[in-house]
C-alpha cells in the first residue's frame, strides 16, 4: 500500500515554519545526505523529531527544493518548508547547509535544476512522532481532523503510553457521514455517550503495518471484540471499511486511514427506523411509518442538550421510544376490525396507529417504573405497569426489551395499543368509496376528495396495492360530490366506485380504462323515483386532462333546466340525475374555449344501458333532445338538429334582444332587453336557485354569491332565455 499525506485542513505551512538552516563550513549533523549527479544518497531517511540533516554536494550543480514538486508543480505540503540554494559540487564535499526537522511527518524534496528531478533526483525524509498521540496531535494525517481530535480527547493516556497499538482512523468523510445521519455537530459527537467504547473498537493491540496484514486475519481490540482483515482485488479492508492510506508510524504503533467508522456488536449502530426496517417481524410497521411520514424523524438524532436548539430555533425530534407491534399482532388487529392489513395501511386509522406507539423520550426498561405515564404523539398518556410478569404498556406486554439505537430504544410488543375507531354516522345511510388500481401499485399521488354539502369530509388515496375502502355517513338530501385529482397525465389504471349501504353502486369513474374523474350531483337518500338514476358521463379525448374548458352540458327535464354541468379538468366526469316515469330529457351541448372535437358525452340509463352516445371519435358532440327514459323499447339516440352548433330555443344569447353583462361579474349583473322583463332567476350548476325575484331594476345584486358558474333565466313577455354567467371572487 502506498503511503501518502495530503494537505491538512488546518495547514500550517508557514505558521509552523520552524526548520532552521545553518550554513556551516563543517557539516556537523545527526544525519547526512550526499548529492551527486542525479541522486540524493540516501534517497530515503528516517529520523526522530529535532534531529538535523546535513546536505553535502559532492558532484555537479544542485539545489535542495522542499517547496513544490518540480515535475508536477504541486506543493509538497511538507509539515515545514525547507530549501537550500544552488551550489557546485566538490570532490571533498561542499556543505550546502544543515536543516533541523522539528515537526513529525513526511518531507519530500527534489533538485529543481534542469531535468534532474525528472531523471530521478528526488528524496524523502520521514520524521517519526514520539507516540501515536503526538502523531494525531499534528493534524498532518490525510483529512482526518475530527477523528484525530476525538481519539486524543478520549484515549490520550492510552495512545501516549508505552504499549503497542494499531489505530484504524476514520477519515473526515466517514465521520461527517455518521454526524449527518445522527444529526450531530462535531462537539455533540464528542459528548455522545457511546463514543469512547466505539473508539476503543478502532484500536488493535499490537503493531500491524501494511505488510503485516493478511486476508482473514483477526485483530484483538481495546474494546474486547476482534476486527477482521480481508483482501479483495488487492484492496485491504477492516470489517467493511476500506484501508485507503497506511503506515503512519510512531514509536508506540502505527496508524492506517479507513473510509468508514467501525461499530462493535452490542452498541447502537443504527437509528430506531433502521432497527424496525431490518426486522423480519416488523415489515407492516415499517410500511406504516413510511406512509405516515415518520421515517425521516426516526432517522435523526436529537440534540444531546435538550435545553439547546437548532439554528432554525427548533429542537430536533427525539430521542424516541418505539413500542413496536409485530406483523402478527397487526394482522390480528386488522382482522378484528374487518380489514386486511393492506386495507388497514390504506385507511386513515394508520395515522392514529403510529402516533399511539411513539413516545418522544428514551425509556429503557430499567428506568420504567410502575404507574409511570408516558405521553405519545397522539397526546395520550400510556400507563406503564411493572410486575413479576414483566413490563406492560396500557396492558400490552413488552416481549423484547431494550433494542438500543443511537437515537432511542425499541421495545417489541405482542399486540396493538388500543386506538379509537370512530364509527361513521349519518341519519340516512353509510356509503363506501372503493378505490382500485389494476396495476397493483396504488394511486401514486392521485387524490380523491369527498365533499358533502360543500364541505370536504375526507381526502383519500390508495397508498399501495390494488384496492382500498373508505366509509362515511350521509344525511338525507345531502349533496355528495367526488373529485379526483392526479399530477400524472398517463394514469389509466385507477378507478373508484361509490356504494350505498346495501352495497349497490351509486357512481363510478375510470372503470373503462379512462382516467378516474369527477362524480357530481349525487343526492343522498333522495325520494324514491319511478326509474332510478341517469348517469351523464362527460369525456375529454385530448389526452391533456383539459376537460371541456368553458364548455357545458345543460340538462333539461320536461322543458325545465335541471342542471348545467361544467367540465373544467380531467378526462372523465359523471353526474347522477334522478328519473321519474314519463320524464323527457334534453341535452344541450355548449362549446367551450378548447378544441371541441375532443369533447364527447354518454348518457347511461338506470339499467346501465346507453341512452345517448355522443362519443363521436373526433367529431364535435351534438345536442340531443326528446329522450324518454322510462319507456319500453328504448333506443340509442344519436340524432341531433345541427351538427356543429348548439341549437335549442331561447338558450343562447346570440341573435337576441336581451343582454346580460358584465361576464364574468363580481358584485352585480345588468340585464336589459327590448322586450319587457317580468322575472329573473339564477341557479347554480346543480340546479339550486340562489336568486328568484320579479325584475324591477336593471341591476341584480350578486355580491353574496360564491365564485363559480351560474345559469340566469330571463322571463319576458315573448318567452324566456337562459344565459351562462361566471361570478369571480
């Protein structure tokens, strides 16, 4: 192995310059180096700190250059800078000067005249330290300042003694890695309670230079556990750390630089997260921790001084006590509440479950007392019981105690600490949303928003797997909307179905290989109709999830506007509409601002049969009228009156003497007409009237209306007209 020194992170090249040059006629020194043509003799020299070296020119024109490499131009980075000027050689020897080397380390030098360095006129002087402690104190070991400081802080009396030792010294990169993983600065690291025994594990008894290391060799350490030497492809390792630089020699031993820290068995060498993740009995718990976002906090090391704070002014999380139920315990609990483990992990219960089992303090079994209360992340007090049968947390037994981590401790338990499971309630029914993924990898980042009467009651997703279910209660007459949103444009494996309390399908989306969209206007426990419900599905075939832009589908029942359906985003959206016997439906398409040829719609009857098919493969959909639903021999309707234009009486503001402005509006609408206006009503997109008054003034106050799209019905002596208006806030 090649011995090397790099520039110390605290280079003292000139500050520590103490080499003394004495020009003397008599070269009195502890050692001598003879200069002849193209060589220093001896080329390598080992001396003790404080000894002197005389340089004597016996042949040719030479100098002594200890500043920078003549061939490469790089600094030698010698512990002290030294040089001697050019001189002519004499047969009896010309004393060029005497140099005293006070600082231990390796000194490289050459002759910088002409091509002499390239021809091999180079030399090296090694100044041995007195002890390993001295060598560590010089800050001359390659990029190992932090670990050198730590060894001197804890093992100074050992490494400064008369014994014989081999130190495997982690470099700064290895130390920085463990400090980052444990969220410690270098000063906290020195205070870490397990540092001293860990350092002892890096020190082997006896001196083992590079040439003494053998594949398969075991080296006893000060800690009491052996280190294992291995060789792969000519590279030596100690345990799993690569030895990257060797043979920094002191009077009482040798130092080798390694690229990883070493951890003996029995000492914490992992976070509480690592312990759980690597346990074969805790894979469901590990999944739950990842799902709830606890992985990153459980990887961190809390500040050792709990009265201190981080730079941001907040304490780091931890240390932690994890009461870790086994996979068997979680399986049993899931079955008890009627779920599979996958459904449990996909349910909102998973957050309460994790919060219930984590305490932000380190509680070893020997420190737990009977009756002690530990507050968990749910804010609940966990009662500890200690008796002859063992240790219990809320009557759940700890079966494996004190699995230590550097940021806490893990206790294995054989059951779930009880959590509150709220029962969904509603005066009418309990509905279930089933979320499905045909690829089996969940919904990724797709979210399903469940809105009841304008209030968001839940935000659901399928975290992983192929299915998940969520139950919620509904009151009679409640308006339920389902909105699906995904940041991905290529999702076509995701779908959902809404079931009532009798497991009958109410609404669905995405089942036909299309992207899951919205399901709007679902009335909970509505009065029983003669025929059930229509399903009106709006589609966008552009592949851009752009919906219809400002396009709408207006639904008339018995010549009265029931609902104006906008389609702002996605590629599929469905709306449920109740049907009575004898109802006649008209569907009027209004073209939006986007490419209308990608728009289409399909109307499904109560039995799932297609009543209207305007999925025209790149053709603009048409308005379809006079659809009688509850009749025998129903046919598919695809006729329309005017292919490219919205045509139905009194619904468009074109070619009319009536004006409604501004559009969009904020606080008021102005309505004027050449014909007398008798009445004005305004309905939201679900057909609910929000304004209904005789028309007495041109200005209509809309300041109290929420932002959105509204249908304005203007009744005149000559008939009535409809206008679509946007209210913005």
